[in-house]
C-alpha cells in the first residue's frame, strides 16, 4: 500500500492542518438555541450579533470523529492510495501500429481496410490495460515514427490511433522491435511491446521477436497480383521511340489471370493477357513513338483483387522537341554529316551573308563569320574573324599539331589522339575563366567559355576540313553540342517503383560522370556507390531524379511496396487482448472508494448532528407542544 500523488509527510501535514481547523471550530460555540415564544416581538432581539464563547470541552465527539475520518478518506483519495508495491504501480507499453502499404488491403470483398481492424484492436487493448499504465503509439512501416510520448491519457492515445493512415513502404519489423526495445530500456517500469498488424514483412528471415511481445493479429488473404515495376527508356537511335517494360507479380498461392494494358495520354499503346503461377513474375515489353509530353499509364485488371493499390502506375514523359541549330556557313556540305547524325536536332543552314543578327533560339554555329551582335545563345565559333572573335587572337600558325587535350572538360571527354597535324590554326589568348580544350606548341587552339548564363566554344581550326578523316572529329562535335545544350541531348529513363532503398545501375559510359540524386523538392539525397550500382533511400512517395552526365533517370516512387513474406509469431508470444492483471501491473487503485466513503461520511454526519439537518423522529410534535 502506498500513496501515488503525495508522500507520507505531505499527507500528514495536510491532514494535521485540516484536523486543527475542524477541531478549533468545534471548540468555538456560535450556535443559537431554539426557544418557543408566544409573540413575534422577541425576533428583533435575535438580530443582535451572537457573542462567541470558547469551550474547554468538546461536547459532540462522535461528530468530530466522523468529520476527521471523512477528511482523512478524502485526502487519501486525493493522494491516490493504492494497494500493492510502488514498483508495480504502472507499466510503460509501446504499441507498434502497422501503417505499411499492405494495410490498405481489405480482409474480404465487402470488409473494411485492414488498418481499420488494427485500429479497433489497439483501442480495445487501451481499454483493457490499467488506467495508470502509460502507452506510446508508434507508426511502423519502413521506419518507426512515434505518434505520442509515454502517457496515461487515453484520449491522446486514441486520437493518435485514429490519425493513422497506410503508407507506401513495406513493414520492417526488425527495426520496429529494436526501436521499441530502446524506448523501454530507458523506462523504470517496462511493460509490453504490442504489434497490431497483418504481419506481411520485409526481411522476416532474421526476425527475433522480443520476450515481452504481444501480437494483435489482423487476418488477411495472401492472394494478390500487382505491378512490381514499370520502366520507360528513350531510344538513343531514334528520337521519338520509347521502350516500355512492365513487371507483374503474383504474390498469392494460386494461379491468376490478369489483363495488362498500357496507355499514353488516354490512347492505347498495347495490351497483354497474362497467366501467372504462384510467386511468378512476368515482364512484358511495348514500344511506341511520341515526342509529346504526357502521362504513360500501366494498369492491370483481375477479378477479386483485395489490394488494388498496386494495380496502376503512371509516369509523366518529358517533351522531346528537337532543338534548332542554325549553321551560318558557305559550305553546308561539310556540316551536314556532323549535324544530321543527331536525331534530336533540326539544322537550318544559312549563308554567312544572312547571319548579321544572332538567331532567336537553339544553338548557333558560325563558320568563319561573327554576328554584329553576339546574342545570348549557346554558340560554336569556327575560325572567327579577328574583328568579331569572342576570344582575342594571339597569332596564326601554319603546320602546327595538337599536342594536348584537356580531358577533364566535357568537350574533350574521350579524346586521346595526339600529334594531329593542322595545316593552319588560330592561336588564342584566353581570358580569365576561359578553359583551353586543345593546345599546340604555340598555344591554345580551342577554348571553352561559360558565364552570364551562356556557353560558347571557339575553335581555331575547321574540324570538318582539317580533321576530315579523323575519328576525333564526330566525337568532338558531339561533345560540343552536348556541352552547349545538355538538356537537348539527354537520354531519358523513367521508372515507377516503391519507396525504400532504390538501386540504380550506372552505365559504363557514365561511370566517370558526376552523379547527383535530387528529390522532388530540389534537395540533394545522399547516396552510396559501389562499382556500377548507385543506391539511395527515400521514405516518402515522390519523384527522384538521378543525373549522370547527359543521362537522367526519374524514379517515381508511387507503387506500394508489397513484401512476399508472411510472418507467423512463435507459440510463446502472447496474443490477443489481455485479461485483467495480465499486463503485469499488481497495484490497484482504491481512491474512488475512499472518495465515496469520505463523501458519505460527511453527509451522514450532517444529517445526524447538524441543527439544520434531518430532524429526529417526534421532534416536530415536541416543538408544537412547547409552543402551546
């Protein structure tokens, strides 16, 4: 037996003060006596103040003792007197509420979602445990998120349970158990770890349930067939060609037949009729052509599917409008093979006499000519005149050789050829910030400049003439176009997958390129890289961009993660709603009985001893006879 709210000293102090006040009032006599009178003239005399007199003896000991006992009972109720040991006063419990993607499934065709069944079980558990026990509600999926602190206020706990919604990630119960054990390790009175969910887990093969675990199981059918992954890849050979790959998996235990359809902008791309064996995954491929921006949707239809969240996936394809390239030259035959080899450009050839003004859009190529106004477009200058050259000419040289390529710059990426003989070349004097791309013994013969939102490359030699039969020429020209307008030559790949850890293969061509992983809100996402695989983690749905050189992958993390493992708790684990005292708390609250006893004691004392209380039997008749 112990006091929960007060110490013994505090209780005795309060009781002594209250008892002293009550006893002093008993020693102070201010009462009036009833007197039967024959006339009303004596009422005026009764209005005079009554003089207080002190007593030396207490006349009504039973009344005083009843009041003191009632006050003691009320103070004990306020102190929350409990039966049992203080060490067993309460327990701290952690409730792991499954909010994984699978909890949006239904247990039956007309039944509620599994999350609603789990909420009901948790509510019943909260009502079953002692009111003094503290509970923390934790949402569990790929990560564990506390919804409350340890508290005994059941309203707050119930509100947190009602707010729970299924997410998109799979349930990782290993980390949820570890998190709950760390919380209870800091508690002075650790209680149970309660898991309420459907037990469809990721990584259950190494699951080690704690000894104080209780499972509130939600039963659901394991039958489900859904989209596993959707990938769209832009063809490098044909600008408007897209390759679509759709993976469908049967997670159930019996064969399933499904209809798979792919649509772009509402128009059908292709359909398949698939029959999947248990635990089988089938990939289907489609092709279609478009340069327009729009939604690509993959959808499956199957009868009796209780988990429709993975039956549909959508990707937003980017626009592939060709970039215009204005070529100012009097020898268009030299440039056609170099420019038209790229499917993403639309070349426009103009004589040099028509290039006094810079073009309005795209990329500008100036062959031995410079516009009067330089313009703001990405530009390539080839052997510019001294009067209009954006980079100052230092000299002109004949019979020079390219001795060095700056391989650290994207324009010279992959160029290894040396001693390339040039009949003639312009040698430049680069300004601060300029980068020398190719150098001869006389100085730089190719310059790259970037600044004020514009990029330009200046060549002191004509690649289509001086290096006509060299393999360096097409690679150099392709590098220049990619660097001048990287977005126009970007290779696109789009994937619809689930949240969690995402593995991204990196092509050998892009293994040396700088890598960036960018979330939908523009923030950088940390990643790891091992050989040709990049890995990052995202715990919420959204689009994530992976940039590797001129390649971009967009991962739309919108498909729900559906683990394949159904975990069954060992027989030693406690199950269901606990019976009274099953949670381990041995102390009992009796404050409500004490409050009731104190209130009844004061009421009985007032009825028996108060002058204005209930009159004793026969008292009325006696007063009448006296008055007569």
